[in-house]
C-alpha cells in the first residue's frame, strides 16, 4: 500500500513532512542546536533526579507542570508568575496547542516568510488557512505593509518570529507594537532565539501588560542547550493559558521531562554561559563571510544566513563532502549555518574556502 491509497485528509495530500536531514557527519551545523554538551556536574545532577523520580513512574505526572512553570516564570523575570506561563514538549507543541485553541477550520494564520517552516506546517495540520505576508528584500518587515496584510486577511493568529529563522533578523519594538495594535486576534511572537539577540534588542515580554492577546514563545532547545529534552514554553495572559488547557492532552509533559527541565533551570548559569561565546562566534562568522565577498544577513540568533549562490545545492554538497553539514533553507541562493564551537567554525571556514576555491 502507498501513502496515496490511504483515506488521508484532502488538505494533507501531496504535502512533505518537516525534514532537516539527520546525517551522521563530523561537523553538524544544520539545526541551530547548541554545540556545548552538558557538564559532568549537570549530567550527575540529572541522573540523580531521574533516579529519584523513577520511583514514582507508576503515577501520572503533574498534569499542569506547576513547579516547572513557576521556575520558568522566575527565569523570564518581568514580574511573571506561573499562571502566565505554559510549557509543552518543545515550542513546536506549544505552537500546535495555540493553533488548536485559536485557529481551526474557517480561520487563518498570517506569517511573514521566509520564516520558520513549522509555522505553516502546524497551521495546515490544524486545518487553519495559511497566509503568507512578505518580508522586504533585506528580510525586515515593513510595519505599514504588515498592518495592511492584517487588515486585508483579518487573521485569527499572526506569527512574528524575532529573531527570525532562517534569516536571523530581529524585529524593532515599534513593528511588533504596530502589529499588536492592528491584529484582530492573537499575536504569537516566536522568540526561540531571544537569548542570542545583540545588545539593545529587547524582548516582546515588555509589551505583555499592554497587550493581553500577545503570546511570547520560548524554548530550552537553543540557549539552554537542552534540545534533546524537548521543552518549550510561553508567557501570556493567564486566560490564554486557560484556553490551552482545553486542547492539551492530559499528562502531555512526562515526569522525566519536567524533572530534567527543572534541573537544567537550576544549572542555568552554566548552560547560558555558552551564549556569550556563541554570540561572539556568530559576529566573527558574519565578518569573515563578508570578508569573503559574500552577502550576509545581520543576525541576532545562533545561525547566519549567507549567499548568494547560483547553485546553492552544489555549495551545500561541497561542504558535506568535506564533513560539514549546514542547511539548505530559506530563499533560493542562500544557505544557513548554525554557530558551533570555535573548532567547528574553523572547520566550516576551511571547508567553505575549499568549496569557493574549487568553484572559482
Ligand atoms: N521556533 C523557531 C523559530 C525555531 O527555529 C524552532 C526550532 N528550530 C522552534 C520554534 C522549535 O523549537 P523546539 O520545538 O525545539 O522548542
């Protein structure tokens, strides 16, 4: 039997699943992971906490992850409390719950592409119509055009991604504010990369008291170097959290996940310690790529979008042949490299020099 032979939903026919290649190569700079492994102290603490909670695994977890949410609120600051925070298995699940609660048949979600590819996938997965508002040539968002798109489509949900994936572009507060003032429904500000922003790029969290229909999503996958734990979260008005309780699966966040996330939060000084190094490495990568005569988008994230290549696939393949996996994503002619350790970035530079020399 083939996929086409199944009684699949009509709106899922012909679609492709999310698919960043998981290829086993020495240098993996393709999914914006954090390159720093947990320290021995953290591994030992995690093992001990998991051992302790293993004795209660005959019971369901805390359905509302009350302690974890309080810990996340304390991390975010801004006077937030646990009632304003919600957590799930990665910010992808948080986004899916938002779409389940506020999207659905007959409603639309507007995003500004190029942006995170899962936003349209989660949108259509919940039978919500996806509307693509466009970014400018330099990947910024024109507030006037954004407001016009909102007025034209009246979306139930607007996605803003800041810093944006795959371009690295952060949005000025004035643009976020203009969208919040125009949007008739919910506005999701996806801040998966917030901790990597350059000096002077404030979080949309500062706008929460003013705009109760705004949701700021975050993740422990990037700055916290905990991608394997699968914990994403949001900050919003407590009523928004109540709405999400209507669609979440009972006991969605396992006991082990909650314990691992709380342990990681206790070790946040160590985990977030890598962020400053990654920001420096990012800025050096941008400068180096520009010095090679390449076009590079300014980045507030832990990755850099660069180009422009007539045959980007060949450049991507040339790097892979040299043991460096980056990502063929975003507009045609551009490639994205995640920021790794100093050694990994040296390997990336050497490989790219080789590819460029070969193709010159
Ligand atoms: N939002 C953005 C913009 C992302 O780039 C990613 C991960 N690539 C996510 C959300 C989802 O991350 P996670 O599910 O690991 O929290």
